C-alpha cells in the first residue's frame, strides 16, 4: 500500500486478466477514521492486508459496486472481524464471494461523517462515498461511475448499466465539491486525481461525452 495523505492509503494495483485491456488496474483505499479504519473498494494482495493489520485493522469494508467483490473480501472479514457493507441492489452477486453484514438503499451518514451516496447507472447498486477529512481535503470515492481510461475521463456501460440513471448520477455529482477523486478501476492511470471546482465540472462533461460501451463484451473477473 502507498500512503496518499495523512489518513488515506491506496492499495497495490491489481491487474485482472484482460486480453483487450492489459493495463486495466483495480484499486482499494484504506481510510483512517476517528471511529476506526474503513476500507473502500477491493484489496486482494496479502501484503496490503498486512499493512492494514499494521495500521490497526478495519472495522468496516465498503464496496462501491458488485464488480469489486472477491475472495479477499471474505478473508478480510475473517481476519479483522470487520463488517462488509454494500447497496441492497448489489447483494445478490456479492453473496457469491462473501456475506454482507449490512446494506443500504438510500443516502446515509455512517460513523458520523462518512457519507454513503447511491449513484446508480454503471450498475444498479453503484454507490459513491464522500468524506471531508479533518486534514483538509474532501475525498470522493466514485468506484467506476466515472474513471480514467488512457488519459480520458469516461463513463462505462456494461450489460446491466442504466444510461438514464447514470446521467442522473453525473448530474448529482455536479453539486459536490471534492478535492480528490478516487477510482476503483482505471486503464493506464493512477487511481486518484486532485481537482478544483473547474476541473471537477470539466471532467464530468468529458466523461459524459466519452462513453466506453462494453455491453455484450466478456469482462475479466473483477473488471469494470
């Protein structure tokens, strides 16, 4: 794991097998919260699990959508006795890998300051997480609702995507003011991007106009 900010780490990149996209990378994030450490997205590497242990373990693990479900989720539950959280609409496919401890259907605030925000579209249960760090930056964990692919901001459509819901989620994003955007999957790019308001709104415009349509494609296990 690599430390990005005083209270935030990014996992070692995972490269799911893909002949079409050899530089596809998946990432997870460890957030130090006053009530206990939180894990967001997917973290599979045993070395990263040891870093988590060295930082005091985790109390909760949040998935942004079911594509992040993996055998590592169950191992993390067992090792740290942590609770796995996901949107109710993602529960079915996630249950093939691990048993979720809690689900949500609407916007909620957890641990007093960790905002759970459903942003459907990429998948029915896609969810973003917003956190204003006491160290000064606001983090937005977007999963794959928007992401970087070879230097371009894109949205990604898969067979289960809903284009109308995705447009609504992007419109909702425009009211947010993140300082750092953190992505679950990227192609040829790091998992985080600092932004100001102008850059944030511009990247949303770019993503809305650059649709990566993977419908009817065979995705790698754990892909977007």
